[in-house]
C-alpha cells in the first residue's frame, strides 16, 4: 500500500497511518502532530502496509528553528551529552528511533520518493523516528515552534499518546488527587460517608467535599466522559443532593461532576435542565449542579502549592507532576509551570547550581514531616 502525502490529503493519510498502528492514540496528540506537519510542511513516510508515520529527525530540528544536527548531537541514542547545560536534552524520548544505513536506507529512500515525490539523494545514513518519537522530540526545548506543543516528559507522552487514561479507574484518579492535595492548603475532604435516609441501614460515600463559608461543594469523580445516565443515576436514583441538604441544613449546595475526559452534550443539557428547575426540584434550598474538568481542579491545587512554596522547589515539583500525575494534571498546566521556571532563571530569581547543593525539594520535605 502506497500513500502519497500531498498537501491535499496528507492530514487524512497521516491520521489513518497512525491510527492503523495506534488505534487508541489520543486525538489531541494526533491533531497537534497533524497541525504542525501541515504548517511546517513536514514530510513523513508510512511503512509498506500504510501503517505508522516516520519522520526524518533532522527535518524536525530545522522545523524547531534549530541546527539540523540538533537531534543527532543531543537527542539520538548515539548522542554523547555530558554537560550540565545539556542534561535535559539527554532525557529519553518516547517512541522509537532508527538509524538507517545500507539496505534499510535504500528501502526507505524508495518509500520516501514514492510517497513524497522527492529524492533523498546520496546520503549514507539517516536518523528517523516514528510518530511518537517525532512528537516527543518536537515538544522538547525552548524554540518558538516547540513552545507551540504541550510540554511533556517522555513518560507523560507515552501515556497521553496511547490514551492509557481510558483504562484509569476512579480510585486511581482519586489516589493521585489525594496525594496532590496533601501538598497544598486546599480543603478537600475525601471519601465522606453519609447515612442514606432513603435506604435505612445503608450509607453513601461522596468522592470529596469542600466546605466554604457560603457553599458546600460536593464532587463526583468519573474517569471517563460523563454521560447523561450517570448524572441521572447520581441525582435521581441516589438522591445525592437531597442527602446533601440533610447533611448540611441551611447551606447552599453545589454538586460538581468532574472528569479528565470531559462531558457529553446530553449530560450537559440535562444539568442545564436541573439548574433551570432547581427551585421546583429542591424547594426552600439553594442548589446548583455543575461540571468542571478535573484538570481545572488540579490546576487550582497546583497554583496553591506553587504560591505557598519557595521557587527553588518548583523544578522538582514540575518533574514530579510530569512523572506521577499524568492522569490528573493537564499538560497545559505543566507547560505554564515550566514557562514560569524558565522565566525565573532568565530574571535571576533562580540560579543554576552545581551538582551538589543543599536545596531540599519542598515535596520531599513535606513528606518527611508527614512521616
């Protein structure tokens, strides 16, 4: 199968080729790669079966407004990077890299010419990367183009790109959220048990609750896209709002659904109907139902941690977010924190230190105190 990735059909073919090898690829990752492939006129090659997408890595270096040798010297498996300045560049990239020589290079040249209508000429070797490796490389660094991508570490890219978050269950999300909140001053109380007055002898559990001076917010956490049926089950069958009014008499109640995967339009429409009829459904009470992306909640928690932690701890905190909180923390939030750290180095608020120093990451310090 031969694909000709001309300007007229390259995006469609690119999506098809990637989805053929990675059917659970995250749409946002795929859309970003397609957008930059189009805007930077990047050439790619699928295998003979029309699967995957391989990019010439030196082309991506140029697309990032860097020297053509940037990938080979600083990121390829053959790169020999030892200086402190280059430490970040020597991190492992996600995906697969291939150094093509001899017969493999000859076969690649044939596919490249067939699919792009361009000859690679007389070259003896070339580094190529699959779609995941290409994406991983493009999102690293400080160039203008790289900043257009979400700032992700290799581990985070592996998770996001293969859409593993679909397999995460609510307890896993809640565990990450509990750990994150523990570093902050945000007053979430998790696994709040209440008596179920509609079913004597039984009880219910709310995922987490936030008691504020004027309102009590009760959160229902889902790992997948929130559906209308789930909203109805929670509000109608389980009667969570009625139980909340019993638990907190005289308080305004906001019942908040949250998920890292969003809400479908039916659920959103149903919530709007509930709010429109709230006075009839819950007389003599002030009730609101809403949906908030989980990433928005975690960004609030992260901002609280950052605002109350010394700036010297922010780099260590960002690294922890990238490695351990992939399912709960938005990639844009991590990118913003990275930009803040980069600005702090530029302005002198943060100073690069030698290998040995006395800085204790705030997260480790808090964990030690808790122990």
